């Protein structure tokens, strides 16, 4: 099982979270990968979102996110975050 984290819960993050949660079985069937959403990082959890997630998935710091998952990426302008998370996960 792969524990997945999402940095940012705007338009893209909300869509990715919805896909990971609602299509978990289909993803496993098509790819053979068992993906579990383990954490979602956002700076403002008070804002209204189109897709609700369980409070246990919500984190407010980069450290909390990285503690819950091995790899974490936000696809767009924060590509540096992916590199940083990858490097941290491969430290000896």
C-alpha cells in the first residue's frame, strides 16, 4: 500500500483527493496499486471546499505531512516541494 499526501487543497488538490477516495478500487483494478490518502496539507481549513475529507486527514504543517507519507507532490508551481520530499525520504 502506498500512503499518498497532497500539499494544497485548492482546485487541483481537491480533485486529486476526490479521485483517490472515490475511485480507490478502480485505481487498484486498473494499475495494481493500492493508494491510500494519508494526509492533506493546507493553510486555511476554514474555507469552504467542494469535496469534504475526514478531519483526521487534515494537517497544517509540512512536517506533519511528511511524517505521514513517504512521497508527496503538488503538481504545478511547487515542484520544488516534490524534490524536497523525495530527498527527505531517501536520507539515511
